């Protein structure tokens, strides 16, 4: 039994969305999370984030697991699937609602745009409109469409600060920069922010290692963790693989599925991922990459 002062055993995870097979960018995140878990003598889990079912591709989850296995990245427990965990998310939403920290929203995107236009500025970030809090005081006769998290609360600052293991000190004023974000969508699907916070807590995740494009989600997730009385894991956001257009490599800008048909193809894919992480080439195994990861990241 721990003495209450020592940190909990390390548990990390790789959490791909099955919208297609792994490509070079997603392998970087998988490899980094695996290396960090192994460097700390911890567990490495895989969670299939298939909560956004319309975007999921049939068979992609199995393909991803096969690709990971080809690369020698084997999870320490069977993977879990978000699509099977709705009851856990509902419990969390109930808890937030009972605490006055979640509320129903009847606004469409057009309603939000209209409300923002009245203020004289669109307040759009990352192609999403910053929610102005229209339904905080009630639905005003509109039917409920979604459920939102109350980001600006008495006795809790909307300014969230944390330290990323790679990026250093970070902060975000969630209420001003994001607004009250969605917990359950108008189509009744669970939103990513709630699902990932609940799953990380249930699985005992101590360290989140993921791509830098997801760092913008961290403040919202920390707010949810605090509201639900959950611990906050450490975060490390890795460099991104960029496409020809200079943006994060994705299927939208030409990312090709990793073809791991033989050992040479596997080695080439792992070498490319290691280079992106500023690690030496695999040279047939991941031993040298792991040794460098230990030197670089186990003290942080």
C-alpha cells in the first residue's frame, strides 16, 4: 500500500479514433505514449475513442490494433471502447447537473452566430463559435438540444493554468476563449471532452502523452476533472507530423495509411516516428529509442 506521499503507479494510454487506419502522424503519438509508459515502468493501455459513431469507419479499430501489434506496441490490457461506456458518461453528467455545473442548451449554431453578432464580434476560434452563455439562465421556451458545462463559476476561476512536460507553462481562460462547452451533443452523442475525462479517471490514467494539436483541450479537461472531484494527470504533448500544406497530417490533407506488410516497412515507419520525436532510429528494435526517452523525459 502506498504511504499517501508516493505517486501512484504510472498508467498511460493511446486513444485513437477509428476514423481510418493509423498514418505516420498517429504512429508518433502511439510510439511516444508507449515509450513513456515503458520508461516509467508503467502500464500502457489502448482506448478506442469511437464515441463519435458517424465518423467511425467499419473495421478501422481492428486495423489500428493490428498495426500497433505489427510495430510491437502491445497494450497491457484488452482495449476499451467508448461506444460501450455511455452509462459512465451519464453518471458524470448527472453529477455535474446536480451540482449546478451543467445545463441544457436550446441553441443551434445559427442562434449562437446571431447572438454573437449582436455583440459586434463573431468570436470564432478553430472554426467553432465561442458560446456566449445564452441558455445559462434558462431555455426561454426552446427545447433542449445539448448539455453544456458552466465554465464560469463562483469560487472557481475560468483561468486554468498547468505545466506541460514538453511545452512548459500553459494557461487558458476557458470562459472567454471557449465558452460553456458541450458535454452531450444535439444528436445525443457524448462529447469528446466529457468522455475522455471520465475514461481517464476510470482507467486510472496518470500520464497523458498525445499530439500537440490536442493541447488546446487540456484546460477544459482540467476544469471538468476539478468539477467531478477527479485527479489531473500529467500532460506531455508531442510534435506533430505536418502535411504538404503545413498543417497537421490527417486524412483531410492526404495522410496515407501505414502499410506494414513486412519487417522493413515496420522499421521504416518506426524510424520516421522516432525522428519526429528527436530520437535515434530504431535499428531493428526500440531499445535505443527507449534509452534516449528515459534520459530525456523520466525526470519531468
